[in-house]
């Protein structure tokens, strides 16, 4: 990255703090040998893992279990030409431990589309990267168009 490109690299703690504020993120996974992207609501667990809740018999639950995936969340202010983006990559696994499942029923994300049987999927964050657009177009004295 160039020093004057308007972006600032975020450290792991900044990334986790920003992820915790986002209501929706995107899971990137493989579907029929092609990349697929799906928006989901989520929460961060106590260890920083991303947790999603989905229907037990959904394609998403099957596709994620045991797969390496990416998870992305961001916030953009188009008028101010500013924002941030965080990407977390790691192994996704279905929560099978009954005690952990019960805890996540109390503390985990709420499904926006409830299903008769739901599962939790954890994405361990093996690699977390992020950046923030700090200057936008105003950085060089160019104001955004009205």
C-alpha cells in the first residue's frame, strides 16, 4: 500500500471492534465450485469468532460446515467518501456441543427468518484484515458533488 492512497490499515482489535458494530455481513463460500456471496446477520462470540444462525436444512448450513470461508462487513458514507471494510477468513464449523448451542440460543444472533430447526455456524478468524478510507476525495481538496 502506498502511504498517500487515503487508506489506513486496521489492526486486529480495530477490526473486531468495527465488526461488532455491523448489523449485517457477507459470507463468501464455494457453491457448485464457484464463489458465492450471501448477506447474513451475525454476532461476534466472546473469542472473536463470527457466529451465524441459519436453518438446519439450508444449503448455507451444508456448504459452510467444514469449509474455509471469508466473512466481510463494512460501512460506507457515500456523501463523505469515507468508510471501512473488514475481512475475516477461517474455518466454518457447525456448533454441535449441546451446552454451546444452549448458550448461543441465549446470546447468539437472532434469525431474521426463523426456521423450525436452526443451527449455529462459527467462523474461526484465522486471518483478519481491514482498512479505513480516511481522506476520501476531500483529502486532495476535491469536494464531493452535491
